């Protein structure tokens, strides 16, 4: 299915004369596919986990956020596909609009599919309900897996688990997920409160893996 068709639900939920969210008219860059993790203070505060797949961002709402502890199994509820431009979106969705509230880009980077031979195979693995991948972000690095445990066929909501695999970037005990109200944007260094209040941001340098290890135990990361 083409990217434009896959964005029909996204477009249908938004009034672009009232929100500054991207319409989705661009194309993705060549090279490794991208991911972004946003923190969104909407009706419920949550993390949005998005993977670039087949020209769009496949998206899941993760209420407790991704964890670096392999023992944590985090609920991930699929949402509508988002345009690739949403990787850069940070701001305040206007009151009265779908998802109203501030959004920050908590982490972003690229990812590498695991256990498959091509991007098409990775998309198929997701369709079947299980896919593994290695994140290379500013804050998160290492292997993760998404697994569907409820397909919604009986009328219940579809649901997945997002789990960190053992190995690089893993933690055991201690804080494995940031406090979302104190966490800072990987793009501008701002908190949700600062974005909501209109505080100007600043470009954040990419410190590579050294930043990752600091973030695992720092609420402000």
C-alpha cells in the first residue's frame, strides 16, 4: 500500500489549518531507516515510539516509555502511521485538536533490522507480529523487540510489548526509563513544560554513546 494511503487515518484525525503538525509530503533519505521517540503530554502523558517502515513512521503509544532493563515488558499500543517529517516535530498541538498538548523529541537516530534480509522482510515480520531491531540513538542503543500479544480480532484493542534485549545498552535495576516530566529533548534541550511555555530551544550536540550511558541514570536526559 502506498505511503499516501497509509496516512489517510493521520490526515483524517487532524485539521491542518489549526495544527502545525506536518502534512506528510516529503520522502525519506537514503541509508539506514530512522526512529524517533517523542514524549507527548496529551490527555494522558505517554511516549510515542516510531519506526520508519515503507515510507511512513509505524507508531506505538508506550504509556511507561521504553526501558533499558530487559526485565521490563512495556505495553505498546499501535496508533496511526505518521509521516516521516514527524521525526522532527516538537511543539504544542493546539487546544481542541486531536492530541492537544506539548510534544518533545526525547530520542532519535537510526535502527537496523535484525534477523531479516531486507526492509520488505522487516515490514512482513511486523505484519506477522514480531520484529527485532538495533537502535542507534542519541540516548538509546542496543537491541529491542516488538511483539504483538493481542491482535484485536475479538473486538479488544490490539496490543504489543516493547522489550529491551540483553547486551549493549542494558541496565538491571535502578532507573531504566526517564521521568517524562523532567526529561529533556534530544533536539532542543527543553522539557515539556518549557515547550508548553514557549521557551526557545537550542541545537543539541550528538555526544554519541557517552550520552547514552549518562541518560540511563539521569532523569533530565
